[in-house]
C-alpha cells in the first residue's frame, strides 16, 4: 500500500494520475496547504521542504518502507517500481527524463509564477506579469514544437514526462494562453485529458479544495510563515 500525502494541485495531480495509470493500491491523505498542514512535524518528517506531494510505500525496494518527496522523484520511483511509462531502452529512458526535468525546472516554476502574479498577488506588478506570462508562452511554444514531431513529449509513447506536464496545462486560460495558438499542444491536451486514469487522477481530493479567498490560507501559502525556520 502506498500512502500519498497530497492536495489537488498540479504537483499533487501528477502523482495521483501516475498511481491511477499504474493501477497501484494507494490511500490519499489530504495535506491542506491552505490550513498549514504542510508545516506539521509529521509531514516534515517525510517532506522536509514542506511541499506536497510525498509518499510512503510500505513495500520499498528492499521490502522495507520508503518515503519520498518531490513529485518528479516520485514519478521516477513509481515508473521503476512498475516498469511503466519511462521507456523501454536506455535511450528512451534518458529522453523521457530530459523532458521530465524540463517540466520540473521550467514548466512548473514558471507557470507557477505566472499564476501567482496574474491571479494571487495582492499588487498587480506589470513587469512580473509580463515577464512570467511571456516565459510561459515561450515554454508552450517549446512543447508545441516538440509535439509537432512526436505524439507525446518523449516520443511515440505516453510517459511520465506527459504525466508531469499535463496538470500544469489545465489552467491555460489563467496563464493567459489560448490553446488555439498551440495546435499540437491542443491535440495532446485533449488526448491526455480523455485518458480514464487521468480523469480519475484529477478528481482525487478535488472535493476538498476551496477557493483561495481567506486571509489565513493566503498567509499559509504566500506569507511569512513559508519562510520560518523549521
């Protein structure tokens, strides 16, 4: 059994989708990041960076429990555990991993900043909005070009690179993106969206998520609490 400590955000959805795609037995344990659950000692013991998601697999590689944080590392672990969605040859695996790193190092951080400054920042800073929106558009262009050559990000097969990237594209409108400008992304987006495991994965814990309107939640996510030493 795998316990996944998570919340219905893009990074959480990555792991929810992967678990559904792999057909693994798991239990979703909500970590309400608006309430500050991510700062509890119990959660910090498995996720020292106080970010979701994290997992505890009772049947680790040596038969003993293992805990992991960082969504990309979790995807690689689950792919290795099941022999799925990483590629068959060494060349395939490295190709998949480079696109996974592209998501981890570019898509996630940049799309996240775009969301913050366009939607959540208390002061609308034009420079920041333009900077991150333009970088987000550039990254969509990179993805679109790749998908003009191959059905999926890492080639002919659906992999953890697609699983990692897709959740970050679900809020394209809030990112200032019109998918009509990126037809290959649109084709890929529609195809991935329709996968049954994806449909199930994005619903995990979704009924618990609330609009980010109260001051406490904003403080937990964006205020000084984030920077306290732990």
